[in-house]
């Protein structure tokens, strides 16, 4: 009996040891603070580079892997010709990251970095065989005929970042309290409104308005597609403008800036994760007479100060919102979808 008890104890300790070891080895995969000391070295490599009348967006794919999207003319919304791209695959080795032309069989947003493509069509229109090296804040690009170009890392900021509410605006969140919200958490130290993965709503209902909101997406390099900080900004809790880390991607209707499942943004203006970004939306609700909609809802959207939807007529409400009829006032919803989204500086001006 004593021998059996001893064996059982040793087995239990062994299991506990394995569990503890597994937990200790489990890597952190989600970051919400750009100053977090545990951020991997990859975080400093990802981002935007510009120079020589060209731009580049470097997407972190986890464990030292990257894809660089080279854009002739400049960055999206700042000179890119809107058509041509070249994709490079990259690997970090110590202080430098080396890129070569992406090749092989690839598909959009594949889990494996070796199969990942930031464009639906691979190779994309305009693909060129280029090599590059990133060291510090400098990207050196080499062409197959020996020419060398230099691009410097840039940290773009929205032209409406920090925009203050005009006279007559209703401040929905200024960092001091969450009185205007249901189910939200206030980070008093940083003045941030958190979803903690839950849907949060304004207590008040609105109809026609302009609204300003600032948001930060988490850094999840190993995630793909909708797993990368998925959320949504619902107008009157009916119409969803997507919130998602879609940095460097196509800019589809289910990606950042899209009217979810309905319309692609005019340009993908999503900035890198852990960057404060802005939505400025002019919204006019649908008009109904009795049981009939006589005028559809419309919106104009600026993402990071650039128009991505221009007076777009919304054909229908999105799922995930309220079940009340179109054309009725509703709250603003910030969708959680299980992701740690952060918001600040939210205000609204109602139209008379």
C-alpha cells in the first residue's frame, strides 16, 4: 500500500511538473500596450517605410517571419498608385531582417508564413523580383539590375488624432468616466475605455450625427484574418463599420474600414497594430413612413483622416445589432468579439 501511495504521489508530482513547464513555456500571443517590455523584437520591424517615391508596409507574421508589401508611388492614401504591388517574404536574424521575393504556392492570409499572401491574387499585379534588408529604421531595397534604394521607417498619425469636440458636441468618453456607456471598463490610469472582449453600448440613442472615435488594435502576429483584433463600430446599433487589424492587406468589406459584408473601403487606411487610429463618421439614419422605408441610411467615413466611404447608401442592417426596425434611433455599439479593443476621445454632434 505504501508503495502504491508513493507511486501515486510521484506520478502526481510528475504531472504537475509537466503542466507547470508547459505553462511556463507558453508564449504570450496578444499585446495591448506599445510600451510593453515583453513585446517581441518583431514588433520594431513591422510598420511602414517610405522613400524614393515608394512605400512599404511590413506585416509581422510571428516567430521572426514577415511579409513586405512594396507600393510604387508611396503609402496608401499618400501616393501609392492604387494598383501595383510586390510581395517579399522576410526572416529576422538578430538585428537585421532579410527579404527575398515571395514565391511558391500562396493564398490570401494563409496560416503558414511560407504560404501567406497579403494579396488575393498571387503574384500581384506589378510583382517585381526585389531583395531587401531592414536594419534599425532603414530598409535597403535592391533590384535585380543592382540598383539600391533606401526607405526610412515612418510612424504616420491620423490628421484627426486628438481632435477636440466642437461647441455643442456631446462628449461620450474623455478618459475621466464611463457614465455614457454600458458594460465598459475604464482604465483610469491611461484614460482608456476597454471592451474586454464584450460588446459595449452608449446609454443614449441617436439618429443623425457626426461622431469621432479613436481606437487601438492589439498586436497578434500569429493570428490571421478575423482573429486579429476583430470588432465593429455600429451606427445606431444597425450598421457595422469593421474594426480589425488589416494592416497591409487588400482592404475588403470584412476588413478594417469595410461596411461589413457590404462594401470595401475606397483605400485600406489601416495603420499598424498598437497605433492609435481614428474614425470620423457622418451618419444619416433611414427614414420610414409607417412600415415602409422611404429613404435608406447613408454614411461618409474617414479612417485616419482619409475618406474611405463617400455618402454611401446602406442597403440593410448588419447582424449583431438590435432587432428594432430601421429608421429608429439607436445606441452606438463597440463590438467586443472576444478581443481586447481600446478606445478614447469619443464625441458626437447630433444634427438638427
